[in-house]
């Protein structure tokens, strides 16, 4: 790579020199790579630097179309890479920058090639993985002629664009879901007057009760190590997605009939993540899929008294942003770990509408969730197409001049 690009570090600015959006140049950090819209390009930042500060600290900017990625720690292992869209400043502490000789290589092509590179394999191993400029420069890049680079980048970008569109739609639908939940869980559907309670405003006819008054069972899961094969699936925290159970990252266990009957999940069981990082503790999902499953020990099974509380209502309420905030506030914290015991969870208060209204609230929320799921599936299909194309084009298995561009424009890519 050293023949076509130069790898550099960014610049570490003191916090008191990092301004707001009134500055002249965006100052990018690893956290900006997670901002909505930054799927392929680094284009939104929370920190800006003015020209006078650059001059004072004798710092340099990087040109548009440089490639940036994390160079140290857990962030490096996420394998995120982005292109700068304008002249920018980049945080030296954890970011690497590759400035490209555009007479030899197109930035858009090299960026796409970088997506095939596992940074963790290139990095130095150890307690904290890290990348040096020297390690990056030694990486070998197969380089076709500029005309072919341009065509490859064009084809891949044409698939990435709808992926990014789906990602934006998912983000917008999640914002809509959050706003809808806030309205439904505080105002209800009957246009009632609200009353002040220990957990905030709720409609006058609603009760506020502790889970202890509403649950018929709280049960810790099974302490058995999951394997790639086994007699039944064991659900873990990774199987909780958008309040539902996902089975694409399954592990399995071999257990006796007695244990299976004790821990077997039934339709409507709620799985509550009782111990993990503070970010993940309190994650909740409801079991509503076919098949025979048990659940892991760091999950708690919750069963409601369905004469008082619909389990699907409770699942949605616990997944509401405000509920997640409240749950985290009652978690007991240790270094890198937080915990909410079943006993502590039972003290958690929730609003309880009439059962009919609970059902209507569930229907409203799940309509939005269905739209999120639709966009998520579309995004997954496009991502699979992109991965296949990326691998084939970057290895020469498929040459770009052999692609049927008529079919490509119509949405289906084939070889002539």
C-alpha cells in the first residue's frame, strides 16, 4: 500500500480546543462513526475546530477522500472504515488516516477494497490490539487499471446507496416508534385527563403497580454452556432483537427431560437480561416463535397474571427508552458489569391500563415494528448482494466488464 497511499495518525486536541459546529473544520472521533448517516462517509461531527486553533497548535487537516478507521482497542475490531467528505481534522488517539495518491488509485476503489480487509488480522496482538502506520503500509493491494477501478467503485456504490437508504428509514422508524411509545404510555388512547404518579404522568383511569403485583413467576435460566449442536436451542442475550426473539445466532445444549421441562419456553414468556454491561442490562424480548427452546442463566423468565397484564404490553413497556433509563437506575453496578436481580425487578413500577386498551396500544406499536422489520429485511438482502459482489470483484472472480449493466440498472445483477 505504501506505493499508492500514506498512512498517518490524526491530531490529539485538548478538550478545551474542541468547539461546536461554528468552527471551520469537523473534528472526527471514533464515536462519530456511529452517527446516523455515517455509513460510508464521515460527514457529521459533534466537534469542530477553527482555523486559528489549527494555526496555534501547528496541526494539519486531512484532505477529502482520505480513508479513516479506528487503530486501537475494541473500536479497531469493529472493522469500520469511512471516507472523509471534506477537509477535516481527525483524532490521533484512536484513529488512523490513509491519504491516497490519486494518480495511482481512486479513493472510492481503495475504500471498497478496505472493506475486505480484517483490521484485526493486520494489527498487533496483545491485551490491547493496535495498528501502526508501518503495518498498514505493508498491506498488499491488488490494483486494476484506473478505468476498471472506477467501474468497480461505481457498481459497489450503486448497491451501497439503497443499503444506506434502508438504514436511514430504519433510524427514522425507530425515532417514530420511540415518540409513539412516549405518547401511548403517558397519554393512552382515550384522551383522558392525566394524573401525576411516582413514575410520571399517566391517564386518570390507569393504575400504577409494582411488577410484584402483576407477575406470577420470575425464574432464572439454565447454567449450561451452549454449543454449536445439541438437542434444543438455548436463547441468550444475543437472541433479543427489537423486543423479539431472533434465531440467527443460536447455540444448543444437551439436557435431560427434567431440566428441559423446567426451563422450556412457552409463547408469551418474557426474557429479561438481568446482568451485563450497563448498556445491555434490562434488554427485554418476548418469546413468540415456534420450536423448543430453553434460556440462559443471565436471563430471567417473566410470566404475567394475564387477567391484569398482557405480557406483550409489558414487553413493549420495558423496551421503551424511558423504562430502560429507569431500569438502569436501579441496577447494581460493578466494574464493567451491572445487575438487576429478580427481587429488585419486582419492585419496578409500571402503568396498567384496562386490558382492552393494552391490546390497542400493542397493535399501534407493533404496526411500526413491522415496518422496521420490513426495512431491516430489505437491508439484509442488499447487504448480502453487496458482500457477494465485493468479494467477486476484488478477487477478480467476476470482472466488472462482464456484468450485465442493463440488468444491473433494473435491480438484478448477472454476468453476461
